[in-house]
C-alpha cells in the first residue's frame, strides 16, 4: 500500500492537543501537521526527531500535512498513523494474504459485538466458526528489538479483551492481532508496568481461548506492507 502522496522529511518541533504537531520542513518553513494518533506516543514525540509527513492539497482539509513516520537514528521507521493498520489489514484479509486467515471469503469491518463495541473485523466462511479479530497498533519499544503494548493505560483495550473472551467461550474464533508499526522490532510483549490492568485482562482472555498473533508492518517513506509474523512473548 503506497502513500497517496510521496512523503517529505521534516523535523518535529512539538506535538500537542494529541492531533497536532508543529514541524519544520527541509526548506525551513514551520507548519502544523495532523497527527492521526490519540495515544501517548511514548518515545515518539520528542522535539528534534526526524519525521516524514504527507502533503495534500485537499481543500476540505484544514491542514496541508499529515505526520506518518518517525525515522530513528538507526535508520528504522515507526508508523504513527493509527488508521493505517486497519486499512492495511482489510486489504490483506480480502486478498487472503494474512497467514492463518486465508480461507475467510467474507471480511466485514466494524461489526457490533459485546457490550456497545465494534470488532475491527468479523471474518466468515461457510461451514466454519466466525472469527472475531481485534487489531492494535504497536509502536512502543524500550528494549532493542522488542515492541510493547500498550504505551499508556487503555481501559478500552481491556474491555475488548474481555469481550473477545466471551466470544471464545461461545465457540467462535477470537483473535487479538497486534500490528507492529516498527521496522526494528522482532517480538511483542506487554508493557505491564504501564498498564497492569491490561496485562491481567490479556492473561484472562488467553485462558478463555483467545488467540494472540502479531505481524510486523514493513514501512518506508514510499508506503507500507504487511510483513512477517513475529512472536507474542507473553506468559
């Protein structure tokens, strides 16, 4: 999946009000970019970071740039757009390109389930149990090669795990899918110190039969693609 417009490099000045960031373009201009990320972005919003932004000339949009990537000193990339995982995975599910999920011809996004929630994807196939798939974007890394989730307290994430557990108890397939938006991480684990409640909900969900799978997202200033599966190293 290629970005709609070629990304351009910039330097982060500051991120604020969750969805806004002031950046400095290569020509020295300072502009405000949209940030499609409501999370804490722990470790990804430090002033001076090299970032990549997508220009646009859409008159319906108030801001002319959207922040898409962080480029680390190592040359690795982290994606900060939390809308990208679902768009990428929807295309991959439809194409049958997600390992372990290639035999579901019906891909239904944002279907109601549980208590006032919507599952990211409901996958269906004749003669098979439905598969309920929740997707989480993983961007935090505090140890080399290891991605962590979550990067802040997420009561919503714990609620989704509890609802997936009910799905599993009811006989359908329930899956927690972590998409690692980092090119420098080869496994996923829990940031239990940041949200012990989520860690407890995860373990309860696993005990109820919820699957935990993870895939890396291959990222560059040209675009994004579903990468290889990576282990979820959580007890």
